[in-house]
C-alpha cells in the first residue's frame, strides 16, 4: 500500500518545473526524493547515495538512463535503482503516477500504517 502524495497539479506544471535530465529534491514523509524526467519517462529515487551519502541530485543523468553520483561517480539505473557500476548498491525507487487531477509520488506505507 502506498501513500500517494501530489507534487504537481498536472503534467504541464511538472514539465515546466523539472527540465529534462535535471533533478529536483522533494522532502516527503521525512524522505528526500530526487525526481527527474528524460526521454525514458519520469523517475523518482532516494536522494542519498548509498555509497557514502552524497546528494544524487547534484549529479547528472547518463544517456543509459542512469543517475551518476557527483562524488565517486557510481551509476544507478533510474528505473530499478540498481547500481550499474558494481558494488551491489541499490537506490530506493518511488512510483510516479500522472492522473487527471495531478502528479503523484507513491511512498510505501509502513506496516503499522496499513
Ligand atoms: S557517495 Fe555516491 S558514489 Fe560515493
């Protein structure tokens, strides 16, 4: 079960606010979430790099649909969060839904909230 949190009123607002291959961080339910868009779609991943804690939003997108950490250049697939540069790290990913009444990020509910 997810908590669906509205981040934009509509897709146009989303596209105007987040340019392709750039990142915006949202703090939702005490989680920093890095949101981006590119030719492959819309993506949301944890902002904190699992290697050593850098803010991934200060990194950049690759042409292989990855987010690259600014500190040590580890790469993570934006879709499933898995490290593509080795090391066995993975990012938490968040689903994005674009509905007629807004753009939402899904945050998994804790077991005690369900
Ligand atoms: S802190 Fe991100 S790769 Fe090291």
